[in-house]
């Protein structure tokens, strides 16, 4: 069975972190919701250790995380953000370290996410797509772009999503993708499911169904720079 673990990231409360285990079967995708029962506030190293433990427990091929994997590289075609963020029209702009983030309110989340990727790649050996081979991969995702690439209206932000809108989002996703959910997802959990679709296809070797938006990741001054955001392709 091919599985990936998908995380819709947050840094203030574990209750705002959506986690889904996605499994590719012959005729459908099965998604299981997992609760991160950790004490608040979240800590990047503790969360990375928990994510790795769940990945090992379920023998996943890769991990998908909705959050920046690194900082911008100097002298690219984007002035204030990474090329991947420009390609998918992400609202958050990750510039040069240590604090080149727009809007400024994203800085704490950005540093949290980059530290999470650093722990998974540096301590646990997960490979970033484009940075060389590895037994398992970890990739950045952006659920809003995934909705768009699937030809679907993205679910609104969490604070603006009513129960009826969430139910409608689940229904339109299920009409587009052969999906089996083990329970009704919350907003963050649904975003984890959507964000994990392209990485699951990538793990299954269906590379034509995946777009790697951005530039290959590389190391500079002790941190990851640029990197891909993995989203569905037009062939998904």
C-alpha cells in the first residue's frame, strides 16, 4: 500500500493542525483523520518527532506539509518571495532570512515551518524533491492551489467557513476525486486531505499528475532556500 502523511500546519494550537493519512488503492483514495494529541503550545522539534513517529508507524512513502520549507534565495526572478510562492499565488511571501516575511504576521509561522522541515530533513533524513534521492520524502504543499488545480472553488479561510460551506466543500471534492473518508473532517483536516493528493500521486509514481512549482531546493548559509510546492497538474 502506498501512503503519505499530510499536515495542514499551525503554530499556536495543536487543535488547529490538521493531519490526514492518505492511502492509494486501485479504485479510490482512502483518507484517515489523525489527531495530534500533544500539549500546547506546539514546538517545532516535538511536532517533527511526532510526525516522524506517525510516518514510521504507518510506513508512509512521504510527508506533505502546508508551510514554507525554506527561505528565498538571492537573485531569483521574484523580488520578495520564493519562486514557488509566486507560481501558486501564495499570500505569504518568504523573503531573505532572518525576517524577510510579508505580511509580518507570518514571521512566527514561517520560522516554525522552516524549523520543522529542517528537523525532518536534517535529523530524520527525509529528502526534499529536487534535492537528491532518499528513502522517503517530505514536500511543501499549498491546499488553496490544490483546490484551484483540481478546478474546484477553494474552501474559505477557517474563520469564514460555515458548517454548510465545509459540507459543500467535502461534497465537491468527493465528486472530483474518488475519495473515502473515515469521518467527517474539520476545516484543517480537509485542507490536509486536499494538500496530500498530489504527494500521494508522486509517491505512486504518477509524476504526470503532479506539478513541482518553483525552483530546486539548495542549502545556503545553513538553511534551505527556494524549493518546490507540490500541487496537482492539469492531468490529475
